[in-house]
């Protein structure tokens, strides 16, 4: 399966919550655009987000 931008957007929205696309449009847009080149599936994308410890409301 190949990840496309629609699937990436859905995975990011599911992972962070629906507000991420409006609260962080630039960051989310870049991730959505680049995800299909870097990840094979939505599962790979969310696993990478887990490895980076990116969570809603996390202090960075």
C-alpha cells in the first residue's frame, strides 16, 4: 500500500485530533505533503510520530 496525501491527512487528524489541521495549518500541511515520500502507510507515519514523541499538547 502506498500512502497518499489524503491518507496522511486522515492519519494526522486521527493522531492529533481534528483541530490540528486548523490550529497548526502550516506544520500539518508540510507533514501531509511530505509524508507520502517518506512513509509507506498511515501505520508507518503514526509509528514515526510515536518515535518522535509528538503528542497533542506536549511541551516541546
